[in-house]
């Protein structure tokens, strides 16, 4: 039980796109304006569809007469239409995307020229009863997946390697096909049919990712001199990647000589033992494999102060949205 008169701790959380965009990135780090928001290494290509317009270089084309692409609930809904980004690439590449497939035929997302001409590699509803991993160069190769992947958002991944193709969903490998797939392909999504449930796409990203990057948070303001206790963070850190956090503190709003040097945090929850009004954290991201990136999704910093104190929201928003590059 806390002693009478003890000052309760306060927690400030960075987890939304606006929180992260209030910080700053170098050229190797990228703030993704997705529904949840995350900081990753800069991809070669990124398309985000959580707003109300297409990113630069992405186009929606009717697949059938009357086909459309509309923005709703943080996703692009394809109804009888296709989505594409113009640049064509060679392997090896990794394509990741967040999407909601419906249990109806002819919804596709993956890599190809236009999903009509070969080659192509894609997740596809095919006849609508199951989701499939499909490839086509000289012959069609199909791998059937669970029907549980319909009607809910999932994170899909296609590893397009020199000699093989790997299909994964939500970080679980579902199929490994020993199928060489030479040629140029681009990121694509398509719903060939009108009406009923659309194919919904939140974002698409294509490797390679930058080898390293740095994200510096907005300045956190306790409102008065405070005891900064600890920081915890939520992140995905695949095996070939790394992510670490550093903090610095100061008593003037603008970081400068009055601020402490950056100090690494040994692990989430490690005590900071710092006393100041202001604090910043910095995330250092790196990968040894350009097809993978770490992803920082949430940071929680806990402090306590004598008297009322709040956490200021940042007034400086920085970051960028990649189109087809």
C-alpha cells in the first residue's frame, strides 16, 4: 500500500501514427501511417491506404466496368478494381501487406505484371472457399490455406527468392514452394468481381529495407521536475534484426548543452533513475538481412512528480510517406 501523500506515477504512451510523426527520423527510419502506427526501417517501396487518397505513384484501375477503389475505416476497398504501383523489380524481394480477404472468388494480392500475364505470385481466393498461395510461370502451383483467414485483417508476406517462394501469414510460414520465378514483377492487388464484400488493403511494402535507421521521439514534458522511472516498449524484432532504446533528459525545452548524453536502456522496464522536467527517447533499428525489418509499435514512459504535471503533445510533426520509388 502506498504511503499517505505519495505521488502517483504518470504514464505517457507513444503508439499512434500522430505520436510517432511528432518525432524525427533519419533517412534509414520510416514512420508508417497505418491504423496502429509503427516505426520501421525505410523500405524500397511503401503504399499506405489509411488516409483518403492514394500515395504518389499508386493507381486504381477498374477490372470490370464500374469497378472502384474507395477509402473506408483506414483501408482501401477494391470492388471490381485493381491496385498497382508502377516500378517493376527483380528478385530477391519480400512483399508484406495488411489486408482483409472475403470468402468469395477472384481476390488477389501479391506480385506480378498485371495478374493476367506471367509471371505472378499471389495470395488468392481462387474459388472463394479457401485462401491459396499461388505461383505461375510455366505452370500453376497452388497451396491451400485455412478458411479462417477470411473476413479479418491479417499480415501477409511473400518471400520472392531466386529459387523458391515462401508464403507467410501473421509471422507463421504456411508454404515453401521450390519454384524459381525469374522476371520483373510489381506490387499488385485486385478484386475481379463487383458487389458483395470487397478486398480491403491497409498497406503494402517491398524490400529491401535500409540497413539501419534512427528515430528520435518528441520531447516529453512532465510539467515540472520529475523522477523518470522506466520505459517499456512493444516491438517485433525478427532474428536478423535488432532494436534498442536510449534516453536523455534535460530542464530546457530545446535539447542542447543542458541535456544529458544519450544513455542506453538495458531492457524494457530497466530503471532510469533520472530527474528532470523533459525526456526524449531514441530508437536504433538495424537489420543484417535487407528483407526484414524490426517494428517499434508502442513506447510507455513512467514518471512521478510532486504536484500536478501533464505530458505535452508535440507541435512538430515530421516524417514522410513513400510512394513508388
